[in-house]
C-alpha cells in the first residue's frame, strides 16, 4: 500500500504572538524563510515581519494586513523544515515529498497553492500581503455612524446550512448578510453589515442556536469585500502562475481546483478566478475535507494528514468533520 500525505494550511485567526518561535530557534531552514520575508517586505508592516511574529505586539499581529502574511510565512517555514525532515530538496513541490493533496482555510489556500508549486514563496507573500491590506481597507471603509466598524461576522454554533440561511433571510432587512464559512458540522459563520449581524444574533437564539460575534475587522467572504476582490484580481493578473503538481482544494467549489482547463479557461486562469471569488463567497471547508477524504481514501492510497504551523485549529475541525481522520499537527518541531 502506498503511503501518501495530505497537507492542511491554517487561515487567519491562527496567529498568536510567538508563532513559529520554536521552529525559528531550532532550524536554520526556518530562519532563512523568515529572513527572506523580512527582506521582501522591508518596512511595509511598520516592523520586520519576523519581529511581529515572535514578539508582537498582539494588537498589531492581529490586524488583517499583518496576520495574513505572518501566518503564510510561519506555515511555509514549517513546511520547509518538514521537507528537510522527510529527505526532500529545499523548495521542493509537495508532490516531491509524497503529498497527493493540499488544502487551506481561506488565507491558507494560498499556502496550499504555494506548497503545490503554483507560485513561488515571494510571489505568494506579495499576494497575501496585498490581500490582507485590501481586506483591511475594505473593512475600514465601512463604518457605523459613531465611527465603529460597520460590518462583522457571527459564528452560529449548532447550525445547519439551512438554519444559517434562515437566520440570514430573517435578519437581512435590506442590508448585506450572507453565509461566509461552513467550517464543520454545527459551525457556520455569517458575515455582513453590523446591524444585520446584531439582528442575526437575536434570531439565532429564537432558533435554539448559540451566536458569537467574532473579533474580526469586517465582513470577510461577503459582497462587502468587492473592493478588495477587485484589487486582488489586478495583482493576480500580474502573478506568474503554474499548474499545481498535486491536487489542491478550492474553498469556493468545495472540491479541487481545475486541473485540465475543462471550463475553457487555462488552469492558471481558473485558479486566479477562484481566488478572487473566494473573497466574496463562502469558504466550504467541511466540503473540502470530505472531498480530500474521498480523494485520498480511494484505491491503494492510505493518506497521512498533516497540519502546518501555526496552531492546531484544522485538526480540531477535522475531529468534528470526520473522527476517523487523525491530523498530525506541527505547531512546534
């Protein structure tokens, strides 16, 4: 039986001060990637990215324009150390390390595409840095009358997709409110205008659900991110893209990124389109994981699942999605 690997890449929310510190201290390989990121970004974040990851402050690290490149770099540094441990060459594509598929949650989809060889480290870093800045700017542009954030996200605990859609329909009242993340059974996140989010919290209680406002900058994965999607689209047009060398899950479709250009677009243009759509459409993570399980559980392929740093969020979600799949986490060496 062939033993193959599946790589899972975390998204925004996994950041914490000190992320990557153990890898940075233990490995020259990890340090080199933090140094490459520092050189590439210079002073754009107000401080070296490695300093923000290792030392904070938390208030700055948690801002969208910093947390996205920070998580990407931490994940790639961890991945490069795993490559070395597995005997693969530096900067090898995932397929060269026995990886049959990669997937990432929202921001993590960029990491997953990089691991699969779709674009280089610095190219991916530029994309996620612009993405974080564009999303922060789009959120900042929507403010309430008192100057507070005018959009947000609410987690619905215990909700099915049908219930989440009902909450949105009953709470919208002409404002924006949509499903944004289908993370796991009973864990759906909705996103939209702040007034609609507040109404949704009350409607959720009426339906016997728990609702929790999330500490995010704005209504991610909703139509309110259209200005960010437009900026990202222009950047993606200028980014050199290659056909991935293993299967990569698409958050938008819940299945794999196109591999044969069946839609009439090139594979590369299809990836660009899905990444733009991802900013305004829901992330179907539960569906991604079930697709991966079907893909990697077929035939003679016995998959070993890994989650790169930082954190263990995706392993936790997998326990809710499929208890039969064990995910090995690599938050530390």
